[in-house]
């Protein structure tokens, strides 16, 4: 199945404007000029457009559910290599379910099936599912709770199962803190129209791509000796391979009401503890550790 890049991108952009939803968001992240601490290449950068919006939500007694759509478009600038030269998308449909099991105990489940691709082709190798299965126990106040469970999150650059734990509490009437793994944050509501936040979270992804080989060759193996699933040269000189990128994001930002349901947001921060693995046009696996580096992000939200 072949899709043109322009058709997919314009179609999702149109959907974000026409969707009759409670709130739709768009965010643009830019990072340029990072160096390479070790591995291949002479420089690194990335740009990412993210669009999200709710679809259906409902409530029945002590149960709630909501479905949404998400679209991410990512480009990398890995200088000095022939790897990660495509346009990469993640299109998903998160499904969230929440059950109030007792006065203080909640069950929270999120299942997010999606497609990860460079838009060259789509098959079963391009399918992935993010999962959150969490239990929340409220303490003295509805804003104070322990939360624990397991997650599968592609932002770590893989599909491994990891533990998730957090403790949240009200620092003051208008400030809420949450500390845990893999997400921590501090949020303050200064007024009805101005919010600020500090947060630490993973940011990255994994994509299935088709690499056009400059010369015949076989892909190597991932670090640790695990062969990359789907790496097999095709008769046409193409290789199906997985690109993996991971980092941690530490940021400071603000959201402000603009007009008639529109909100704007801005964020600055640093990307740290990074790793990039992809396949070059000679068929070899190329790896690098980009340096810690700053980024900026702009966002726009429409609330109905």
C-alpha cells in the first residue's frame, strides 16, 4: 500500500481544523545545532509537528472512557551520515478507560494502537501499541495520590515493558507537583488565563522505514546482539529497518488564553541522555549519542 507524503500530511492537517471536538492541539518542536558526543556523524537536529484531538467520550456510573486521534510528523538532520534522511510519521488512536473502584481507588488504562512509517509503505511491521495500566490511590486530598503500574511507551525508542510510579500532592492552592518515573511535573495556575509548568519526561520514538541501498549489503545488529526485526534486503535494493531515537526532556513553559477558546503555549528546555540508531544507505546500522542541547516549542489549542 503506497501513500504520497503530501496526501497524508494535508489530510491530517485538514482533519485537525474540521474535527468537531472539545479541544484540538498543535505543537511545533525545533532543535538545531547539536553536536555528537560519540558515534557517527558531525551534527544533529530534529523538528516535530504534533496534532491531537478528542473523538468520543462518555460516562456510565463509575466508569469513564475517551477516544482521541494523534498525528506526529518528525524530521531528523543527522549530519555526516546517510541515515534517518526520511520523513517519519506516527498516527494513532488512544483509547482511555477509567474506573472508580472505591472511594479512594481508581483503575486507569490507556491503549494506543498506531502506525509508524516513513510514508513509503505500510504493512504489519509498521503497527505498534502503546499501553498504560495504572492504579491510583487517593490519600488525604483528591489532589494527593500514589499511582503505580506498567507502561509500554514508544517515546523510549522501543516497545519494552517498564514500571511507572508517581506521587502527586498540592504544593499550594494553585500549584500541583508530581514526582515519579517516567514523568515528573510542577504546574501553577496563576489565573484563569495563565498557567506555567516545569516537567521532565521521555521524548523519542521508533519508526519502521524503507532504506534505498546505495550498494548491496545486509543490516547489522542492534547493540547487545539483538537482530533488528524486519531487516531484510529486497530484490529492488531496499531494506526494511527500524529507526530508534530516545532522549529525556527537561522543560519550562507557559499556557495563556488568547481569544474565543484559543490558547497559546511556549516552552524552552533541554534534551539530554540521547541515543540514535538507524540504517545507512550501505545497509549498516549507524549509531550516535547526540550532545545535550536546547530546544524550543510553540503550541496552539482550540477549546470548544
